[in-house]
C-alpha cells in the first residue's frame, strides 16, 4: 500500500505533467507519465528522486504559475534526470535521448523538442546559460544549494548515498573541488533576479559550511 505522502506527491507530479502536455489523449499521457515516474523512482537514486523533481516543479509553479507556465522548461525538468546512474557520466545525454523518443510519441514539434533537449543539456552546468529559459532551469536545478540547513544536510547525505561505491577519500576530495568551484562563483551561481534573491545568500552559507566540513574530514584522514 502506498504511503499517503507518496501518493500525494505522485498526484501533484501528475497534475504538473497534465498541465505541461494538455493536448495529449488521456491514455497516452498516463502511459508516458508512468514511464517518467518509473525512471525517477529507480533504486539507485537517493537525491535524484521524485523529491527533487517535485521541489523543482513546485519552484517553477511559484515563480511562473499557471498563466505563464513554460511547458518547455517543465517538460525539460521531467526529463532532465529521467536517466540517472551515479556510475555513468552521460546521464543528461541519455535523458535527452529518452526525451526525444517520448516527445515524438507526444507528437511534439521539432522546435519544441529541440528546445527541451537544449534545456536538458544546460543542466550539465558545463556552460553559461544564455536564454531566459536556460537561466530559469539552471537556477531551479541549483536551488538545493540555497535550501534550509536541514534540507541541505539531507541533500548531502543523499548524494553520499548515491556515491556509496566511491571510496571515502576520493569522494571527499572530489566533492571539495566541486564545492570550492561553486564558492568561487559566488552569486553568479544564479542567473535570474529571483534566483539570486531567493538562494544566493543561503547558498553561500551552506557551501562555506560544507567546505569546512570536507576540509576537516580530509584532515582526519591523514596524509595520502
């Protein structure tokens, strides 16, 4: 039997999905939504789960709402980590491949499909977002950095769980390098006014605290 909170989350995700592709026949919509949901629910996930997806869509809803719902951004959020294996380095590319396949089933036009694939690609955080939609999805994807201390601590534990296969020393040093890069970026982590206002300050505090934790943990490991 499903937990009531889990059922509520799925229902909210289903409502966001329906809002993003309202022209789909009900049976097709339900089939595709079930496939997306299954991807986000795979057992190797701890952070990249429906929790992250729902948090992202809730933030999109808070910032844009029904009247200005950007379906390309919303669908890109549904698809951006539909494939996620922490042992792989091509998750976004594989997610984009699934997105193209499913968008063809949805009879999405080539322009919309290409826009969604481009938005998935920018969530690699390897290039500066340029369009307003790209800036929006990047800020939403990085909103976790500006979460409450409690949620940030949960996020840290979830990421470590996903990378349980990585030895502790290697994980700590790799994580520290990424966190220090984020610290150097500063408020430039966020590309929209809303993103900077909502998250830049908290992100700076969370990242500084994590960098200190990581350095201390690495120090405890000793030389080597």
